[in-house]
C-alpha cells in the first residue's frame, strides 16, 4: 500500500508528515494569536479601564475555547482512529455527532452569559465603568458563541483527515476580518458607530461566525475523507460518550487556563488594577509563543490516533520525538525573545510606567519556564492521541492548578508582588518531570514490546 492508496498519516515519513501537517495549523494559530494581540492593543487605546474590563472578561472566553477544544479533541482523536481502522460509516457518524455537541455547548453558554455575565464581572470589581464594559463584552461573546464552537468542530474535521491547509485558510479569514472590524467598531470609523469594548466583542464574534460558515463549506465541498450528512441525524449515545471520554479531560485541561487566570486575578487585585491589566497583556503575549505548540498538537493528535488505530507504535514514537525537538526549539526562541525585549513588547499595549515596572521583571522570570512547558504540552497531546485524556489532564492539573496558584498566593503573602512570578517556573518544572514519567508509563503499558520514550533524553532536545 502506498501514499496514493492510503491516508498520508499512515505512510509519509514521520518528520515530513509532522512538518506538512503542523505548519499550516501553526501558522494559522500564530495569526490567531496576532489578532488577539491586535484586539487588546486597540482596546488599550480606549483606556486602561477598558483593558482591565477585557482582561476580567477574558477567563469566560478561555472557558468557551476550552470546551470547544475538548469537543474538537474528542472528535479529532475518535475520527482519525476510525479512519485508521477503515471504518468509514462510523467516521461519518462521529463527524455528525461532533456538530450536534457543538450546538449544545453554544446554547448552554448563551444562556449562562445572559444570566450570569454581570455577576461574574462584579466578583472582581465594583467600579461602575469597568463593570459595564466587562458585562457588555461577556454578553456579546457568549450569546454569539456559535461561531467559536462550530468553527472548532469544522477545523477538527479537516485536521483529523490530514487536510490542515484548509484549517489555515479558515483561521486566516477569521483573523483578517477581526483585524479589519476591530478599529471600525471600536472607534466608529466611517459609517460604523463607536462601540468601544462592545465593538471589540462584536468584531470577534462576527469574524468567528463567517470563518465557521466557510469552514463547513470547505468540509462539504472538498473534504472527501468525511461525509458530513445531517439529514435524518439522530444523536448516538455511544459515539457521544466516546467523544466526551476523550474530549472532557482535554476540555478540563484547557479550562485550567481560565481557572488560572481567575485565580491570578484574585491574587493580583489587592496589589493594583495595573497588575491585573499586566497579567492580561502577558497572557496574550505568551499566546504568541504557545499557539504554535497548540497548533502542532492539533496535528499531532490525529497523526498518533491514526497510527494507534493502524497498530504502528514505531511511527508514533518517531512522531513524538520530532514533535519534542520542534516544540523545544520554538520555546527556546521564545525564551530569548522575552528575556531580551520585554519592555518593547509591553509598549505594544501602551503600557504605563507602573505596568512596565511590574511587567519587565515578571516576564523575565516567567520566560525561564518556556522550554519545560513545551515538553509537557507535546506529551499531553501525544497522550490525547492515544486516547489517554485523563493522564493528560493529570499533567495539566500539576502545571496549572495544583502548584502554581498555591505557590503564587504564598509568595504574594510572604514576599510581595515581585515574588509571585516565581511560581510559574516551579510549576512548569514539576509538569515537565510528571509528563516524562507519565508518557513513558503509558507507552510501556500500551506497547509492551515496542520502544517507547527510551531515546528522549536531554541530548535529544
């Protein structure tokens, strides 16, 4: 069987496969991170209060993305495995059930946003202006969240079948639209009304909805590996259970980013609103580095799922090894960048002298942890591809909740704001050690006769 008769995920050389599948997604995720930065940069030009309002609302966006990611990971891993097993009818059913699950998630978040959006923002501030701007932003983003949930599913249908270039196209369209609509709706340019932070939210959801529609058009018209038919559809409890079993741990893992942001906001609030604003800015800056790793993982999951279904542990081992090398290289570059020019990066957001005084040393401390986190994230993606979502979740809990928040709170109370940031390198080092141990344990159990992570030593990285 050759590359013409079998999906490339089963036959293409592993290094070339990783690059060809990952690069389009990595590029699209970089674009997404860039327009998130552009979005905050425009909002910062309204006022520091506007930037703070958006920073307080950001955990809600992260939570929606977490649930959408979990749904996508479940669909991605299960669909690629069915394709590897040559079960076309079951693969098509996974796709349809994935769309159904995305619609359910949208309706739940729309209701929650309408009912509890203002209450959520009020948990962090009593400032009337910030409260109103934050409430407006949360309400728009949740009520119109159909774009984010369905776009994730549309993109994962492309990824699971190896069609990552189409994923890049939808992300590029969404990013360009957001960058165009942001200044028009925020500042009221031409015939558009001046809507401030509400305009930023409208620009984001409009871009997501348009990209989502294009994504489904591409799947129906050009994705020949999956046949998306919704006529006569009935939810399949077995498939939905399979998607949730794989995707729920991934959703919880991703939602830890939201929990971490909420927790850090609570820790930083007693020091100053500027500290809260800085953390929101830093999060979007670091996304510019982490998004390529997330993009690579999006390609890694179906590659591993396909070869797991095809019973090819040798290919799985090689794919993971190449992914570790690539991820560590990206984060090494990021460490150098963040250590060298933290002040210019913060000035992209009109950082005040107070924010620079807080942010420059903070960024330099946190940047030490980047390479450790790269290894943890790649191995988490590999575990998800193997269907071991709960093991991946344990690593994420170690990195983003169990250690970092208690350590940050303790350091804040004992030594002050400048010491809070040391919690991040400590947590990432623990996650690094835990991820290596967990992946080795899982691969030895699943493939007892195959070489697992024996060659992943410091010299390989």
